[in-house]
C-alpha cells in the first residue's frame, strides 16, 4: 500500500471514529431529501432501470406509487413507471437509505440525522410495524396502507414534535450502551429502542401536559416503541449514512463508503473512487426461516440497511449480540469467528462502539477493499430475509460477494 | 444418592422451574413482614447478636434505628440495641431479603412479590439511589437520609399506586428477556430496569391524567428509573426469596434453598435440613475497585442478594452478561468457565431463564450440596463491594466457602 493511500485511509477512518450523529428531527421526504420530487419513488440498492426490478422489489415500487397516490391501480402505476412519468431512483442518490426494498415517497416521514462533526446529513424512513407484511418486504394491501398511515399520522408527528422540543438526541451514547446490552444495531435493536424511548418520554409528557400532544397520541407512540424493537434500526441507518457520506470522497482511499444491494446485485462504493458502484451477483445467505418457509422462498428485494455494517455495526459487531442465534441461526462460535475475521479486513477500531465479549475492543471500522481481496474475506451482514410471496420469512447472515472488491481494487490500480 | 433424595431434589427443582413471580405491590415493612415490629431493625445474613456485628454492618443497623426514629443519637441507638429495646433480626426470619447490610425498618417500603405457582411471598426493600454512600453500605448521614426519604415519599407511593392500578406485573418475562440483553440480574440490571419501567409507564400516565399522581411525581420516578439501573435487583431478589421459600422444607432434599452472609460468616440453608444455617468464614472475592480503593479497603457488611444466585441468576447466569467485566473485572473466558462449572453442581436447568452464549441453555438451578462437595466447586456470586469507611468501593465475584457445604452434607448423613 502506498503512503498516500495509507494517509487517505487514515483520514477516512478518522471521520468514522469521530462521527457524532444527532437525531435532529422528522421531516417529510419532499422537504429534506436533496433532489426529491413528488413523482419519484425511491428504492434501495444501486440504480436499475424500472424494467430491471423484478418481483418483490418491483411490487414494492408499485406499492409506493399507489401509497403516494401517483396512480389509481397497479396497471396504471406500472404504465407510468415504464413511461418515466413516475421516476424510480435510489435512496443513496437522494441522501437517504431504506430498509429492504427501501421505498420512500415524497410525503413519507423520514428520520433526519446530522453528524455534528462533519455536518453531513443522513435520512431514513420509519419502521412500519410488527406485521410480517410490510411495503418494504414487497407487500401492499389495506393492512399495509393502514400501518403506513399510522406512521404518518401518529409516530412521525409525535416523535417529530418531541425532537423539536428537546432539540435533538445524541445517538452515539445510545449505540454505545446498546452494544453492551446485546444489540448489533441491525437485526437486534432490543436495547437501543427502549433507550431511545427513555430519551423521548420526558419531553413527550411535557408536550401532552401543554396540550401539544393528546394522551392518545402519546399512548399509541409508547405502545409502538414498546412493541417494535426494530424502531431504532432506522435512525441508526440514517446515522450510518451521514457518517459514510462524511467518509466518502477522500482521494486515494481504498475504504468502502457504502454497501447495498437491489434484487439483482450487491454493490459497494469506495471513498476514493467517486460515485461509481462496483457490482456483483449476490453471494449466499445463511439464514433461519420462520415456520413454513425455507431458502427456496427467499427473494432478494434490495437493502440499504447494510450501511450499518459498512460503518462497523450489524455483522461487524455481531459478537455483541449472541441472542442473534435465536433469530437468524448459527452458533456463538460462528459469531465470534466471523466477527474476528472482520478485524483482518478493516483499517481501525471504533473508540466508542465496543464489544464486551472482545474485552470491550472497539468494533472494526474502515473496510479496506485491498485487505478484503488479500485476506480472501468479505464483510458479513445481518439482515431480515424477504420471501417470494412478499413479507419477511426469516433472518440471516449475508456475505458480500468478492467480485465487487476485486473490481474496486482493479479500479484503484487502473 | 438415594432414590428418596433424588425424588426430593426433583421436587425442589420443579418448584424453582415452575415459579411464576408477580410483583403485586409496595407496602410498608410493618404491614407485610410476618412478625415485624416497630422496634425491630432487620439486617442481612444469618443471625448474630448485636454485639457480634461490627464496623459497617453495625453502623448500618444503628443508621436504620436513627432513620426509623428509634433513637436520637448513635449513642442512644447503640445503648438500646445492646439492651434489646431495639431488636436486631435478620431479613430471612421475616420473609424478606436485603441488599448488602440489608437494613429494613418498620416504616420502609418494600416490594412484595408473590409466586403465583406456590403462593409464597418474598419482599425486598428499595434501591436507594446512585450515590456510592447508602445506608446499606454502612453510611448514614443527611444525604443518605434524603435519599431514603425520596424513596419513601416518591418512588414507593408512585410505584405502589401504579402496581395497584395494573394489578401486578409478571417478572418472569422481564427476567427472561433481560438475560438476552446482557443482564445477570445481580450486578447488571441495565435491561431489566427499563423493561420494568415500560410495564409501569402506561398506567403511571393514566394515574397522572386522572389526578392520582402529579406530574412531578411521575417525572421524578421516571428519572430515578432511568438513572438507577439497579432498581430491578430488588424485585428480582424478592422473587428469588419467594421462589426459594417455595423450594424449602422438602424432606430429604440436598438442594440449597438460601445463601447469605453477614459481616462475619457466609451461610447456607438446605431444603431438607430445616431452618438451620450452615456457616463458615467468608471465602475470597475477586473484584475490581473504584479509583482510589483496593482490596485492603474491603469490609464485609452482609448480603442477602446472593439469593439470586441461589435461584440460578447472578453468578450462575454470568455468561449472559459479558459486560460485567467492565464493572467487576475478570475476562469473558473466566466468566464462561465459571458459569459452565455451575452446571456440575446443580440438579437441573431453568425452562425460561436462558443464556444466549450457551445456545439458550437454561440457567443452572438447584445447587446440590453433595455435588458441590463431590466436584470441589462452590457457587459463584456477583456482588458490589463495600468499603471500610462505608460506601461502595467496587464490585466482584465471590465464591461460597466449601465448609458450609461440607457441614450440610455431614448433617444429611448424620
């Protein structure tokens, strides 16, 4: 590795290590996403033409158009999407990230997270709720619509007003503590979600007392926060997006600044290689399936949530979360082995995010494409598994395909 | 082991496995503790004469007498205690358990936990607060008095009213979930305390809305719950006491039904051996000390909290809580090794309380004095360390002394 690359990588990792993400508010996508339009449906992964999206991810995009009122029927939505009257773009192109299919439309509320160190902003839509069927898992029907409406009419305004009242909530201490409580901040947010709730509740109560919020709004919000462990994943993703963007664009760096996938391909971006996506077919996922489902039912629908792994959480912090084995299979030994391997492909360690089982060693940060290729080890990611009939059907541990990293190394050398 | 012992032990372990502890209320000690009087100070450990208590535990007893208004000065309190005008009795003799010195006086509020399976009731006083100086660590001054008054005037009535409103809170699901979130339910209750708060908050808000509680009461209670991770230890101890008492008194059983210690000795009770305490000098503690303190400053002041270890939590569940190493020292390997050894001295495994790192194996329950002696392994317990000048000065892992178990085996054989 040249001295210039080493210095560049050091700068990138320093940005990750010093990032100070603050959840500053909730806004409608149209009001906060750069370049967003009312006729755009955002989805996860590297960009594709609409025709290239198939099955679940295509269904989710159509569902998003219907939810937004851009068409009255699936047929009309598809026609408009094909004609380009409704644009399909990626979340990453508009300063946000999305879970699984990642559907984000103009009116949808998003968490807004600002990295106080760099000023970069990341956004992410809300977790829909506990049902297996969600828009982001390719489902769109009456029940899914109702869940989205609840988020829009209750969760978003209540949390938005509360954040306005407190002036933002620092996420770093929450992530730091949650890692000592069995969370990986991807497939387990069991601790981080109540820790976030603890920060919100006193202000929420004051807003009820002053008449700004109703008792029903408060009760429903608390119930959702209590029932949906996954709530915190979304601010965590927005934080990772802000951090990743602050670490992007450092000339000469071989550090990965984004990982994502759509229904066709996995892709990475590299800090020193501009906005180009290095793509490759999906590598296998090792998962555990809900009763009645098997790997034959698996259908990729995309996923930007692996931005958390890109920033050292999720799969790169899985030894903080042995309880994961109940949800996504595997064994503690496998978790330890996989997590330890991540230190061989990363440039540094996080000063705040630590893994108790590793004697409070910092999580590995700064995935270096050269080390990945040299070591023959690719990043691992925890994720929910979508099914071919829509809906979540399990959870598992995904490996990034080596070809992305090889292509990036070629580009660096080329 | 005889067939009769085996059957008896099976019955004991079945009581532990089926226990269903419910936090049913908060009451003043005088109103709920069997045999309690207004002139009694309860303390932890097996019984001693007042003259036999020294240093911190004696100071705590005197502090309890002063707090209760049984004397106007330390000198007067000591005189009355020596004369027997103020009685010193143990918590275990009055259906409760206490942390460290375990001071419980007539007016103090206690958590009341009923085992719905057996009907047994256990009680435990409240956690005083975050200061290093607490009555139960041998300190009694203006600040300690204020903390106790806050518990008496705010925490107890608010939580009591809330429990009355909801009709009790099941503790088993909280303990079960907290074990998947890095708690051992002794030195770590970081998850269990917010999980309990989640159960309390909706009802608390309703009581505020109906005018039963004031906003200030609610705010102060939430703040205490948020700042004091140790809150849940106390209902957990009351649950263990109820469970342990349900498992006590089974003829022929060689299973331990209580462990405790005072400033002089460690002691155990055995289910089939009546109310006799088998005592021995304290074994060493391996600890980590707060800045400015060392093991030279350690001073035992008693502790009933090891009732949790007796029921399979704390030291017997420490592999659920690798974060403990930050607080009490040691290493993950040591934690795993110690916890695995506990399976060799116990009769069964808990069906609900599971350790993720052990592939969700149930915590070991039913410490068998014969196995302890045969294996040469004694139970391990996590605990806070008191200092000779009063106050907490660290935390560590304590081993029970073998002599207690040898004496119990002799009694079984005798």
